[in-house]
C-alpha cells in the first residue's frame, strides 16, 4: 500500500482512491456516521466512516478506539466545503490499527499551563503546536538558504567551555571529569572569532545556555542561537546583514507557508510589509523615548522588560539600538573611537512590545585594547589566553551577532509566550519531561 501525506491531499494534488495513516486527533459519531480527524506528520484530515460502507463490526471497532490510537485508512478523496481544509476522505477500508491503551489525558477543554507542561511529551501532538513546529523548520531552512546564497559557511563550536562570553551571572556549571570551572556555552562567539581566520564568513545554528534566574515570557535556559561572524566588517555592515536576513526569513514564511502563519496568529501581509533597512536609533535616543513614556531609566542602565515594552510599542517594524554604554556590554565590544564611553554595538528590537531579538556588534581586534577590556571587566586574562592570542596573528576588524531563534519566531507569529516556539522548552523550573 502506498500512503499519501495528508498535506498533499489538502493541497489538492490527489484524487480518487488513496491510503493514509496517522493518529486519531478527534472523533465523533452519530446515526451510523463517524467523523474522524486523522493527524499525520503533515496535517489534519477529516475522514468519514459510514456504517453501511464498512460494516457493523468494523464500525463498532473504530467507534471504540480511544483518541490518539493510530491506524491506516483507505478510501476516496472528495471535495467538501464543510471539512477543515476543504477535502475529506470517505473511508472504505481499514488496515493496521494501533489502539491507544487508555483515555487520552489531553481533552478538548482548557487545561492549565502546568498540566500541559507536565504532559508536554503528548501535547507536542497538538495541531496548534504542530503548525508552529512546521513553521520553525521552515524558518531554519530559510535562514540556511540565505546563508548559502550569500557565501557563508556553517561551522560549529563546542558547548563545554571554560570562560564566560556574556557575563558570569548566567553561567551553568558543569561537572567535567576532574576539571573545575567548566560551563555550558552562552554563545559560540569566541570560537567564531577564531574560525573567521579559517573559513571567512561563517554561521551556526546551535543551542546556547543561560542560567536565567527569572521566569518570563521570553527567556529560556536553553535556546537556539543563530549566530554569524564576519571578518572585514564593521557595525554598520553587520546591521545590513541582520536586516537582509530577518527580512528574507519573514518573506519566506509569508510566501511559502501563508496559511500556517495565519493559523499561528499572524497575518502574512504584515510580514511581507517588512522592508530593509530597519530604522537605527542611538542608545541615547532610546533612553529619551523610554523616559518620555514615563518609565524610569537613567543613562547607563540596561533595558529590561519594563523599558523594552514601551520603547518597542512605538515602532511597527524592527529597529536597531546602537551605541550601548560599555558598562552594560561584555568586554569584547569595541569602544567607539569618537566616544569612549559607548561601544560599537547594536541590538535589534522587535516591535509591538516583543523587544530584543538580536545582540551583536564590532569586536575589539587590537591586542592591548582587548587585554585592558578583560581586566576592566574583572575577568582573569588566563581564561581568555587563547582568545587574546587571536589578536597576535592577522587580526582584522570583524563583527557578528546572535539571533534568538525562539524570540524571532515568537514575534513573527505574534505569540504570547516563548514556550510554544520550541518542542520541549527549558526554563528554571522545567527540565522534565
Ligand atoms: O544579546 P546576547 O546575549 O548576545 C550574545 O550572546 C552575543 N555573544 C552574540 C554574538 O554576537 N554572536 O544574545 C543574543 C540573542 C538575544 O538578542 C536574544 O534574541 C537571544 O540571543 N537570547 C535568548 N533567547 C531566549 N532565552 C534567553 N535566555 C536568551 N538570551 C539571549
Ligand atoms: Mg543582548
């Protein structure tokens, strides 16, 4: 038997007799007719079973199956305006059946957040989540396409390392054989700066880890980090790259999977409206906007949730905030040659209250300057000896950034919470299931 994907049936490319297989997402029957919503990896298909067509015994057996039983069905595809997706399968035969053992715990009523988190291993089957995970896959595909078209090479860095990249307060300590002071990486960046002298323009898509002590709608303790690094590039250059990449991803989602985007909660037309270049404002201007909104902030403070909310609600496209004070950025940021108290850094903010989605900028490439920055930040140069070494042989101006995959998906789809952008979200309270 050849099985057809539900998505292909819904796309209209299939007619006549077919076989499908999947899980029973929902089922109801009355008066000898049963509507079964069958879910496979690609989507949901209404399958209609008539008692007179399949016989009393089989009908009874199908009627008795719990939700999330799996089975093979064959029949005829018909157009039907009342069916979700406009097509249905009129069932004529049943193949293998894999019955669920118990009643399915997730029923069609409102469950609490904790209950759904406890049952995440089952809840990932939910059609709303399935739809978001399909979009997530498309998102990463679009990013890789863009990198390939623009001459970037994908490369990897280790997840175990002995130095902080983004400050000590969010480091996860790891028991690493006999060795003390080993952590899970916060960013590939330091290794990326080594790799640009090997491969040139590079990127990675990999998990980063932050021991974020807060439970918020936008922090995970393990998130997917899309990072890139380029030699011979300054802050302006890296922002151009960010504009083009983010716009390409948004347009690809809107053009290739508009129905999925709409179902997730965003009108694809809004994504198509994005245009490069995104506005760029200085940190100083951003502080003034926040203050103008009546929210407390002093020059030199970092943006928190209270500040980013009102700031980003002033914009309807992403925008860059550039030139953060050196006191709130890690040691590797290049000081502005014209204004030593600020750095050549840029954060991309998503509008509508979503806030920071990219952090990056130009790196210090001079040995002495970097050594001083390490000391100024209270770090031990021993831990950064190999990183400092990079500035001894062929050090050139270079820049890069990190984009939080879940943050961008959350904004692009207009989601309330970061947890639904990733199958098994990790936060300070959740490592199980
Ligand atoms: O701004 P961050 O900390 O920058 C870096 O790590 C740089 N070393 C990146 C680089 O230049 N290669 O993190 C970058 C982005 C943030 O803008 C945010 O989108 C995301 O990573 N991010 C998180 N996403 C989810 N949960 C968290 N706890 C995150 N922390 C950062
Ligand atoms: Mg940041």
